C-alpha cells in the first residue's frame, strides 16, 4: 500500500454520508485506517486519479448499500463499485476484499448492485450504527494471521442457486470473541458513542475537520462560523425556461460560471460535486455555507429563449445573509464567454479581491462564439457527468463531436471528448478509444496551449495507460 492509502475504503451515495461518517469514525476509534471521501476532490479527473489509487491499494472495500443507491441516477459511487469489482478479478478467491453494508431492509437479491456483491456476506447496519461484531470482523479480515475465505464470501452452501446447508446464526458467522482485543474495542466504541452524543457531523464531502472542531456542533450557538476569506460556492442555477429538457443548459452554464471563477487564482471556489449536491433541495443559505465552509454563495436562474439567454445572478454573504451583489444579464448565445468574464469580475469585486491579471484572457481561452457549438458542448458536459457506463460516455462523445464539427478549434470540446474517450476505454480496454483520446488532447493543446483542461485530458489519458 502507498503511504497515503487506507486499509478500508467506504463507498456511498451522498444521501448516506452521515451514516457513512458514523461507520468511518467508529472504525477509526478502533484503530482502523479508513478512506472516507468527504473530499477535497473535484470529481471527474481529480476523482479518478485519487479514488482509483485508493481502491487499487485498499485492503477492504465497503460498499454502503441503501434505497439511495438504487434510486440515484447519477453518482460516483457506482464507478467506485465497478473499479472494486474489476480489482477482485486480480485477487485470489481466498483473499477477502468486498464487505457490503446495508443501511436499510434492501436485500442482496433485490438491490441494484454488481453480482459480485451478492455472493458475499452483508452486514445490516441501520443508520450506520456499527456493531462490535462488524468491527471485530473487519479487524480479522485485515489481520494476515486470520484470513477469511473467499473474499468475505458466504459458505458455498448458501450461495444463490445452491442447496442451503444448516448454517450458524448470523452473529456466529461474523463474530469470534477475543477477550483482549474486544475489551479495547468496547472501550473505544463507548467513547465514540459518547462523542457522537455531543453533536452530529454534516453529511458532506469535504476535508475532515480537526477533532477539536468536531467537538462543537456546527449549529451550536457557541460555535463561531469563520469561513476562509474570498471563498465562494456556486449553486446550480435554476432552469426558468419552462422546459425540463433545457436543464442541461442551466446546469452547463452554471458549471461554466463556476469554472470561470476557479480561474481567478485569488478566489477559493468549492468543487462542482459539492455544490451540485444541493440541486433540487430546499436548504437555506446558512446551512449550505456551513457545510461547504464558504463565506459567499452565488446563486441565480437562467432563462433561454432561442438564441437569447437571460441570467440573473446574486451573491450572498453567507455570514450575514445580506446580498453583496446582484445583476440580470440579457445576452446572445455568442456572447456567453464575455458574460462569464463579467460575472467573474463582478463576484471578485464584490468580495474585494484584487485581480492580478486579465480575467478575460483566462476565462475566454479555449471557448467558442458559435451558439450551436456551445449548445452541443453543454449537452456533452451534462452527458459526461451523468455517465456511469460506456454507452453513457459515448453519448457525451457524440455531443462533443457535434460541437467540434461546428467549431474545429473549440479546445474545451476537444478536451472533453478526450476525457470521454478515455473513460470509455477504461470500461473495455478499447485501443481505438485511447488513440482518439490522445489525438483530441494533443489537438486541444495545439489549439490552445494555455488551456488547463487540455493538459488535464492528456494527463488523464497517460494515467489510464499506466493503469492498463
């Protein structure tokens, strides 16, 4: 294992983050290393680089299964599941690796999970309450002196389709008393339970705060909210077009505005994955700001009518709740790049940021002034984020290709198509897709050498070929 790798990897839907945190902290209290992605990762390529490495190096992969993992359409946890299943192909059948946890009454056969998950023992942990039997089982699985057979599997007699032999009760299968170690675990778990009694943690993907910070609940009157200066989160702009099919446009424009702000080095901008987790939820600004630890929230709405777009944006001081700035823009689609620059400049000005360079030169690089190409690019962006399998990424490729056909120098579309080709190749080791990914990345760099997304796409390709 690498120096930064953890023994146990927790994979979960964002709706189950609080339960996952309970499990992570209880395991940590027992001295077990846990990778719990709360995270500084930005999704996409950044997610891919670090998460893939952790799944490759971890000793146990714990998928947290619930009704949320069935109903959720878009989620990184499914890509994590695929990577974990792929890794089992490289392991001996005698090596334990998959340790599924169920948070509700969902069954092994009824759940929408990979087949590999159905053939191993599941532990029921409602709400993430972690029993001593599970802690003991994890400790045994991590101990080379006491291996468990068949990747944490049930005995062959109880595999689906086989005759069911008489089997011991669940506790007997997952728990062997160990006087000394169990006593330690009891003490640590008791301390953890007492610890949780003082407050719950926010169900959020962000870096783990210090123990001292966690001792006071975020909503406590005695806690002091002191977010970093010049920090901002961009919430998904509301689609006001009256047509649900235009959701891709409002989401895509929100992401482009977010990316514009990230190019202002003086600003600290929350990752897309974190900001978009609040999409469609009725959560007040103060709660969002505390969970994301930001001093300002940018929100708004987008209304598109033909080739014209109206964007209403407002910046809110998350500490005081007062508006810092608001503006309504009416623009032709060909002027969207300039609009992004205007919004970024306005946000920076409202936050009293001193710009050290030409913002327009940074934001407008690699873009297009062709309205149809922009529309196709935003559809590709939406498809890329929604994809969880090869056909999904091919939908993104088709949209990106349409954008490139309309504007052959659209470097952002080339970089996006490169990443999508790499993602497709990872599902089936398809050499043609890898070759196309390399060509697109190089073309994007040739067209716009200073475009960060182009260099990221090339790095994504090289990382994928190294893992192959």
